[in-house]
C-alpha cells in the first residue's frame, strides 16, 4: 500500500517536472523568435546607404535604396512621378533617415507592412490644401494689379486685384508659385508662410527693345500709342499681293488701308 502510494507521488512529481521543462523551452523559443524578428526589422531600418545624384527624381532614389539594401518599396506611379530633386548627397546614412525628409517634402508617408516591405502613399493632410494670401508690389512699393499667380505643375491660379492683393489655395506648404506680369521679370516663389509679400522687378530688357515706327525707330518705353506686330509669313501664305500695304489689309485689328480716289496705284493711307 505504501509502495503504491509512493509510486503515484513520484509519478506526479515527474510529470510536473516534465511539464515545467516543456513550458520553459516553449517560452524560451517564443522569446528567441520574437527577438530575432525585432532585431531583423531593426537591422533592416539601420541599413546604410550612400547617395550622390544630380537632377534626379524620387522614383530613382527609391530604386537606388532598394539596390543598396534588402528593403522593397510599393507605390503607385502617380504618387512618385514628377517628384524632381536637383541634388541628393548622403554618405553612409541609415536609409530611413535619408528618405524621411524627401517624403516630407512631397507630403508622402511610409508604412511598414512586413519585415522589409514599405508602402509609399500620399499624406492625408496634404490633400486638404493650404490657403494663402499675399500682396504683389513693384520696387517702389506700389501695388500691382492683374499679376498672374499659378501654382507650379498644378491647375490652380489667380490674379491680383486693384490693391495688388490675392488669395489662393495651394497643395501644401512646399508649393511653388509662378508669378508673372507684363513688363516685369517672372519669378518662382516658394510658399513659406500663409501671407506672402512679393516684389516684382521691372524687365528693363523689354523696355529697351527697339520698335520700327514708320520710317524710323523708337524705343518701346518711349511710345505712347499701341504697337502691334504681325508674322508676314503666316499672313501672306499663298495670297497674291502686289504691296506690303495690301498684305496688311485685315491682318491687324484697327488698321484700315485706303487707296485715294479708288485707284490702287496711288499711295495708300
């Protein structure tokens, strides 16, 4: 009776020891697997890259990082197309640290979907746009009306009012405005804040342009009347004309050519 009881106690202790050993091994195995996975992800994120490329784009940068690391990027072409970069210079830097500022520049985000795969998408906040206001003046500080402002590579634009003021919604804080007006040098202005003060410089080269007037020449800046030009090659075409005055008939708005007394051989007016 005692021997039987002793045997049952020994068997129970042995079974409990085996279960404890199995549980310990299983815990160690799971801990090891988790550590390896985390270490693997961390290692992927710390892989070094060296980039020195001129006049490139974001897609080229992503492909270069893929070649130098084990990372793979997934994206739609329209998300990374037309994202031009004048110069990229990175030396032995973590690839994610090198890429992050470029993504922020174009309002893009990166999401890790697996151990070494990342998806590039548009940042939702950038889709909301940014409202900006501003004023355009000349060098003397006088407001300029009718100035055209268009966001570069976008179908968004406006013009200034009589006070030189404008309001425009742009794609984001990294937008670039193309500012132009007749008689002034066109500019590309980066959107740096919600209110922008823009000064345009006179285009002196256009004012120095020489214009033929009658039988003499005069600078365009000194003219008080309107000046029109015409491409004679396009106007003439295959038309049979005997004089330049006859060719100009109907080619310019407001120009009337008349022949005195109805005789075409006489000098036209």
